[in-house]
C-alpha cells in the first residue's frame, strides 16, 4: 500500500498545511469530540491497518517468485517495512480506545477479495501490482488525509511513506521490457485491470461504511462534496497515467 509515485508532479492536497481549516486545523483531542468523526477515523485507520498487514503478507509471498537472492532480500526488507507500518496503526487504534481487530474486520472481505482477483502470475506482474495497484490506494488515502485532524493526518502520511518499492519496481520492469518488448503489452493490460479493480474496491469499502462515506461527500470534518469526489478520482487517474509512463507502459 505504500508505493507513492515520486516522479509525479500531481499536487498533493496534504502538502498545503497553510490552507487547513475546520477539523483539518484541529488536533485529535479536539476533533474527536464529534462521535461521527471519531468513527470515521477508526474506520480509516482500520482499513489502513489491514491493508498494511495484507501488503506484508503479499510481499512475503511475492518474494518466493523473485529470480535472484538479491531480489528476494529486497522484497523481504519491504515486507518488514509494511509490518512496521501496521504496528504503528495498531498501536494508534489502541491508544484512541479502539480494538484493532474489530476496527480491521469490516475491511477484510473487500481487501482479500481484491488480492484474490489480482493475484500475480509471475514476478513482473507482482512488481506492477505493488507499484501501480498499491499506489492508487495510497493516492486515495493521501486525498482523505488532507481533511483529517493534524495528529491523524501525520500518522496516515507516515505510513504511506515509500518503502523503496517504487524505484525498485520501475528499474526491474523497464529492464524486462528492454530485454523483451513483448512483455510491455501484457503488463500494460495487467496494469489497466489493476486500476479498475483498485478503484472499484475503494468505492465498495467507502460505500459500506457510513462514517467514511459521509466524510468523503460532506457532513463530517471538511469533507468532499460530490464535485470534489470527481476531481479527486481525476487526480488519481492522472497519477496512474504518470506511473504507467515511468514503467514504460501505455496507460
């Protein structure tokens, strides 16, 4: 879940603290007085926590497909970073009085379903999934983070830090395409499928949780209105196109 595109120049809404107003300008102690906002944050942290746990598990599995010991070690290091992100989220949930397992449980089916439907068939597909698929989720959470209280926003952005998978994936995928240009067509189709599945999965997760959906479309904190939701997904799509270009693939 933590492979943001460092090559993208798409504006990050979380990078403009001077413009934070309302709940986004408050700390957790003040913002959490609103029970609906607190419920939305527990949902958000629960979704992120399970996402990080699933990413750890998936990277550990992908390491088995690695063609060299060096590649295997690199993925193991990234898996370890994902688990440390999970621990931060788990500890924060406990700190604010939420039970981590209960907070994660509503998102297990959707995230597990996504990973079942997008199981890579080889090493290269696994790299593309980590770089493209997980980055779409990271973009989504970064958009949401701009509307969160300062304490929660800081945590969310910290666990979305790049684990090193971005540059690693770009290097390996581009080298594979250079060696055999036919690989590019197959991986481009795979990346398009990932884009569709990731957006659908994000929408399903939000639709199933009232507090989260209210935060996004307005009514809690400085939520998005419907027009802003459309702009958000346009920005996510634009960032996806830039990532595809970085990989040497057609969007």
